[in-house]
C-alpha cells in the first residue's frame, strides 16, 4: 500500500482576475477553495484514480473541520495529529490575461516535538502495511530541516520505498538517508544542484551524478518541456501533449501519484514516467487545485508518449 505524509496541510484559495495590476485595484471575477498540501494532493489523485492510500499528517484546532470533512467526501480518512493553531490558507491569484498564477503561501503554525513523536508512533503502527511512502512539501514552524531524513531512515529500516519531493535543505538533508526516488522540479534542480545549462544531456548527467550517491531513481519535472526519469541504466523523456492548461496547482503532486501507481504495479521506470505525466496532465486541465480523475488519467495514458534518451538533445 502507498502512504503519504503532509506536515503542512492547507486550503488553497484561488482568485481569478482579468489582468493583474500591481499596487492597484484588482477585481475578482471568480473564486474557489480547495483542500491541499502536497501529500494530501498525492492522496487525492491516488484515490480518484482508484489506488488505495494511507494519508498521515498534522491538522490544527482552528480551520480544519472543513478540511477533514472535504477529504472524507472524496473517500480519504486523514490519520492526522491535532495541534494548536490554525490551518494555513494559501492565496493563488490567476491573471487571465497572461495565464500566470501568483502565490502567497503561509508558513504553517508552530509544531512541538510531542506532536511529531505522536505522528511517528502512528506511522510506526502501520509501516508493515506500506510499500511506498511519499514524504513531500514544506514543514511548519518548529520542525527541523533534518526531519524528513529521520522519517526516511525509519522507513528504509522497514524496506519501504520512499519518494521525496521537497525543496532546499529539506531535500538535501533527506537525500542523506538515500530515498528510493526524488522528484525535483527544474527550479529546484538549478538552485539545489547547481545545474548550469538546460540541455537534456546535461540534466541526465546531473541525475546520474545524484544516483551515484545512493538515490535509485530521479524524476525531473520541467514544466512545459515535460519530465525525464533516470536510473543507473536508463533515461526517458515524456513531452506533454497539447492541452489547454487551466491551472498548474498540484501538477507535480499528480506526477508523484502516477509514479506511485506504477511502482505498486511493479512497472519499469518508462511506465512510471508515463503514468506520472498522464496524472499530471489530467490535473493541468482542471481549475484551481482540482486534481486528476480516473477518466482523465486513462485518457492521457492512451496518448502521452515516452522516448528513451540515447543521444544529445537540445
């Protein structure tokens, strides 16, 4: 079974405007609220494409009732530990004129060690049932940058395949525990790993350098250019099909969900990429932080193509 951990859940409030005016009046023409948090997004996609998932994390005394109820309506029972404080609300402003989204994300209220210990105890009770564990997203205040590393070490001891999707020091520290797979985006790849150029050849070489340090698989999401996946033997690229993108929120999490589905089926890294991109595209065509459904997932699986990388590409 697949498990996900979300330490920093939230509600995404999307505001749609005609044309963003910095420092001036902006009239909202449409708004929506969606339950979110990166691990939660992965669980939502998995549930909607028919894959069983255990969802763990933190929630807060204030503002979490609608969050929990909303997940239950989807069919997800959130095995969360309640903390003092208020569930964060992230603001997403979509400029219809440019199709650019501006994000205003809150930090997440303070978490103490007692809450983290209780979360670890809860996770420990079901680790024997988990094959793949997704550790993803930011952490609230009070959580150390080495916390993901500690979780991965615990999971590795149980022979669980860990997928790490995080930024900055959270990513670098987590990698020290050698998770099975990491999924940086292009910005993270440039800033964390010092990528200088953006040719596919150079990206693959950087992935192989990471793999040489103990990571088995690297999946790099590249926005409009699609995604690549690399292990010690092979590398593949999947370029996106032509679609009308309505929102990019949750697309990376959907990519992770698709990969998880393929891992559970025992498929190759080529199929992992195909499943991942299919789920991501299924989310890109939906508004706000609405995410891929089984119908969209199956449709895109029929049309996305994966190519083996065997020579230099520009």
